[in-house]
C-alpha cells in the first residue's frame, strides 16, 4: 500500500506543481525538530555506564522510587514505526500512572557491533534526540553504547541499569527487538522477566508498508538505490541530510550553471548515485534545487578514489553560501547518473532537469519564517 506522502511526491510534475502552502508544509515536516532544544542536559551514571539525560522544559527525571514506563531502541530515522511506538508508550504510561521515558543509545549499537560507519546514519545522534523530543515531551536517556555494554545480559541491564531510573512498570519495544549479550533479550524473554519483576512488556508490530514492517534497514536500502519517495513514505517526511557548502570542481561555471557543492559526513546515508529534485535550506531560507549525487561519470579525469559528492543547482539564489551549514531535502528522483558524449549533451540534460525543478517546485526562494540569517 503506497502511503499518501509517497503518492503525493510521485504525482508531482510540471503539470501538477507544488503550491506555495504545500511547499511550506513539506519543508516544515522535513525539518521538524532540527531547531528544537532542551532546557537541561545532564550527565548520568547508570551502574557504571555513562549516559546523557535530555530534559524538556518543565520536566524532570523521576525519583528512583517512582514508577516509570520506558521505550527502548536505536530510533535511527525516527520513522513512522518509531512514532507509533512512542504513541503507545504515552497512552499506556498514562493508564499505568507511570512517568514515560525514552531510552536510546549513542552511537547506534549496530555501528559498534558491525564496525561499519560509512553511509549508515539516517540521523545523527543529536538530530535523533531533537526529533524524538518533538514526538514526546519526555526525558530522553542516551546511553553511551560500548562493547562492554553489549556484553551485559538483558536481565542485568533491566535490573541494574534501567531500574536506576525508577521502578519499571512498562517496557515498549518493537516486536523484533533484541538486547543484551548475544541478543538474548527478545520480547519473549523480556516478557518472562517482566512477569517475575512486575513490569509489562509490549512488543509492538511496527507500521506495515507494502506488507512489511517499516524499519531503518529498509529505509537505508531504499535511499541507497534512489527511491527517496518510498523512503519518505516510511519516514513520514522527506529525507534530509546536513552538510556544509565548500568550493568544488568548478565545471558547472564553465557551461553556464554554477553549482553549490555540499560536503557531507561519510556517515550520512545517501543514494549511491542519481539526480534528484529537492531543496537546499540555510537558516530560514530554502531554494528549489536539482541535486546530483555520486561521482561525476562525464569528467573522466576525476580520480577513482574521489569521495562521493553532492552538487546542487539552486534556483532563485544569488549570493555566497561558502562555509555555511545547510540541509538538503530530497523530494523526487529524476534520473540515473550516466556519462555523456560531450559537454553540450550534458548541459542540455542538466538544463532539462533544472527546468523540471523550476516548473514543479518553483524558481524562487522560500522564506520559512524567522530572522534574515543570511
């Protein structure tokens, strides 16, 4: 079943362009949480394991004797499944009269256990915390995940680590969740522990999409092959990456369309290659853009060891963004990257991509509100 957002993105065209109000709504959803802040960030020691507690304004960590309800997970992407899990936490915690908490990990346990870091992050840890805080105004505990923590058995983790936060009454996780040494802490095992120790366990079936559960792994796979519309449907918003504008190769200026070159973290999940329609956001300003991701196949003198890059043709922009932090919003896949027989052929195709963006997403700067921060 195609989600409404995915369907809307796929239907965009020069014949059915975005209206100004739709543009604001799409960008507001995509950027949600990126400017949020917490009143307090506290260092916490949980049975010898370090953590940071992010406390929203007007909230506090419960006392050690207070009943608590916890949702646990890596929460990379904070996708629709995660959002449903947090909604269930809040509803059941209220029924149990327990204080809700979100427990996550920094870095993602999958990163520590696999030693793979490139191209795996849908959200950085700070972005994840910020977005979680928009889902629920509750304390968020980010445990520093280490190989030593990975070796702790699930029952010891629950009894000696989680119980330091309060008297556990509820644990909410995804139905395929595993924790503790050798992944022994399944929903079934945690339920047995809960029966002994007096807490309830909910293993939530994550939101179905085309017959399969939504997961960060599926979303990463879709982004890698350029299916950003389907990824957006699972996330509940268009996918974004953050980077910095740098000086680039300069080929664009030689044939009439200068580009903004965006330096990205190697950890960011990106399409392997392709041309996309989207937006580049700096502060409270956004510009429609044609986005090129991947090594440039036409320029054969580019060293084979060059890192993948992202170049953006910004519409309606004049000025200088060098060294500015930006957010790149992916809206639609346009075409695969391919080599061209001549610069003229390349120019013709790129201009047609820019025309599609102009007629579909607009050709003027979008003001997202706030101060003039350029």
